[in-house]
C-alpha cells in the first residue's frame, strides 16, 4: 500500500521497520547527493536508472556485500594546491546516508563555535561571530586585546583512524539511548534507525584506503610541489581522510570536538572559534595567549597526534586585524581577501571578453539560444562574486570594477541598487529566468555619476 502522497511503489508503508525505512532514506540521500552535481558524468550515469541503482545499493547494504568503488584523484590549485579524491556517485549517496543518520546526534554535542559542515553555521556565520567577538573583547574597540590565529599542519592527512573511531563511539553511544525529546522519554535515538548497520557503513568508509584503487586524473607531475603532509600517497598506515568526501568533513569536526571543549572550558577562552583546522582566540591579555599557545601545542600532540603549522602562527594587536575564511577582519569593517579581489577582477574581464564574442555573433546572426546561454553563464559568474561581497565592506571595489566605461555587461544587463546583483535584460532571457528580474536598476547614464557609496563602504 502507498503513502497517499507517494508515487514510489517500492515502499512497504504497512510494515515500517528499519529495512523499509532504509529504502526511503536511500532515496533522500540520493536527492541530497545530486544537488549541484546534476551535470557531472557520474551523476548522469547513475540517474539514468537511479531506482534500479538505489535498490541494488539497498540490497547490498542489507546483505553486507556493499563495496566502495574507485575514487578519482586529482590536484586543484585554487585557492591553494591540494589533493582531492572524488568518490563514485554511488558512494556519495552512502556518505549522505551516513550524514543524515548521525549528524543530528553529533551536531547537538558540537561546540557553538565549531563552524564547518553545519547547517546555519557556515563561513558567513563564522565571520559574523568572530567580528562580534573582536568587538566584545575590545569593549567596542575601546580597550586593548590581542588575536591568536593558528592552523594545524596537514590536518586531514594527520587524522588517526583508530582515535577517530573511539571518538565516534564515545559521542554516539553517549546519547544512543537518550530520549529524542527531554519531555517525552518514550522514544530514543536507538529507535530511529539500525545503529549496527550504520556502524558497519561507517567502518567501511573510515577504513577504506582510496589510494589502493583510484583513477589518476591528469598527470603524476601535477603532484610536484605538493607537500607530503598534504597527500594520502605519503601517509603512514591508518592515517588520513580523503578531502572531497562529506563524511570527511563531518568526521573532522568529531576529531577536534574534545579540543574545542579543552579550549573553552580548561583554558577558559571565551572568544574562540574554529573552522576545520583554522582557529582563532581573542583575549585582552597577551600573556594568556602565549601560555595558551604552549598548552595547545602539547594537547594536540599528546591527545590527537596533530602539529601546529610553524609558519601560520599569528599573534597581533586587534587594531591590525586578522585574516579568516577569505576575509580580513578589522575594527568597524571587514574586507575580502586580496586573492578574492584578483579573482573578481579576472572574472569580470573574462565576462567582458565572452560577451564581446556574443555581440559579434549577434551582429551577424541575431541573438541565438547559444548566445542566451552564454549570457546566463556570465550573469551567474558575476552574481556568485556579488553574493559574497555584498556581506562585507566592498562597495568601492564593486563600483570601481564594474562601473567602467564600455563594459560589455551593460549591453545585455544592468546592476541593481547598491551593486548587489547583475540582472539580464528581458529580451536576452530564457523564460524560466524572467521571473527573477526587477525594475530597480542602474542605467548606463548613472554609471558615470556613481561616486557616492552607501553605508557599507
């Protein structure tokens, strides 16, 4: 029998046991995994027969015959050079399945100042929180305080799997039989899903060695210049998690959860925040931070087998500001990093060149569907930067970069009030984009008169 709102006949809603629930959860994990991956080859191949593939995956999980497939290993150079292992799409579904099961349990235990891979606690939240901490510690920028910023050397590659496994057991088992609702003890976490099955899946994921069965994308020379501490190919046994997996991000928070508690409770650091392996402590007493630095070094080495990066220890007066998550935080203002500025300049210049080619084709052939797609890509590129930059003190940067004479972007679109968004003229839009446009915009004539900035400059 079907649920009234369901169109999937595979679910047996009359017997809501763990195996039936697993089918539903696999489909939910699949839809989570394919977000922002709809155009990748692995996702499209899986999607052609996704129901068959998910049911096969379901059977293999129940039979304990599921095996992790080959990952694709490659090097990215932006924003820094690092090694990435892209899991097969079916394995990504498993990663999301595990995440959906255990993240609600773990997230309630994480520190409020652990920001990575958490709903509502991303980079913008972390930056806002650290900006607030700087203001609070300095009593609205009227008293002296200092900033200590640290980074862990080769963090993902240094994670000890044995220690990670014990930390996971401690955090999950501590609340396994706890009630879901403190006011209602009739249901506990153990009733939600098959814990033994999830432990078996986590065992598969954590102890899998991706370098034994991976496909190298590119050339081995791409690894030249990458420090050994940033590659799984140079790792000691039973250490290291592949960068690129959702579970690796979640497990990295688990691995440093005890450290968060140590800094907040034992060291007494009130103004502290961590994003993966970057963390900041703000305090009025410089001697306190120097003492905390020595204790942190010892704790990380003895308790987690981690080492601070010797070239990334930053201790300065708050008035000089500090870099954090791609921005530079200073009293009263927050700027984006120079690296992002350079990329923004390059992206806008590249968009101008692409639109110039569209203009030539339009003169010869008229506006085509291909040209409209190219215009939409340009819009998406510009708005991806504006969407980030609007949160920070970047009005002058946006004005000087975008409001230049003869910009090709003004032939096909316009900038909305305060330069927060670039929109395309209706005649160049596809139908499904028209509803997003507004009439509140800067005309080309206004470009040359825009000399004042709003309050965010």
